[in-house]
C-alpha cells in the first residue's frame, strides 16, 4: 500500500472506479486512515473515509444520520456495488454478520477477556457482590453491573467458547 500519493490521485482513482462493475472487492490503494483499516482521502476539503467518498460519488448524498455499510465486510473496499447508505442499526447488523464488530476483546478499551467475563458471569450467578468481583478483576463496580444487566458482553454465554 502506498504511503504517499500525488495530490489528487485518490480522488482521480475514485472517479475512475465509481462505475466499477466487478464483483470482487476494490481495495483502496493509498494510505490507511486508521488502524481499523479504512482508506482515507481529503474529499470536499475534509479528511474522510475513502469508502464514504465513493458511496457519495456513486450513490449520492447520504440521508441524514446514515452511515456507509459494506456488503463484503472489507473495510478498505471501495467497490461501489459493495457500498450502500444504511442506518447505524443496519450497519451494526452487517458488522455482526461479517464478524467485524469491535465488541468484547476487539474493543481497544476493554480490560476484560472472554474467559474473565465467563468467570464473572459464573460468580454473579452464585450471588457474589459486584464490588468484590470488580476488585478481583481491577474494574469498576459499574462494569460488573453492566455485565450482570446484559448491557455489555451480552454476546458471551457459557455455550460460546
């Protein structure tokens, strides 16, 4: 992947490919935006995701509050046939189906692992105090309460190893 590109090369590439008719992913060939793997481009004077710029060029302006959803699940894909405007809820559903949701251990802010959460849930089922469990795992009592209420880590159950 190229680190730097001539000024305007990214926008030229998007325009050249906005009518792309192939089924395979069309990978962004320029610099990455972040560690999440989304391409970046200055579009209309702002740094934005290359996939968002492509979706705008190929499908028009987004409805208010809509995000770009990838049917392929590849963050660096700019194939206009793989991109569409979606509600945040629809986009999250797509991410879950592709396995690209940053929940649980995939969330960079998480202090807990899947194994720790399973142990916490077992201890909660035995009636242990949230405060005691929180101290043992080095997290706030509120983190344990959120697990107990199913607000966080709801996708982790005994049957999901």
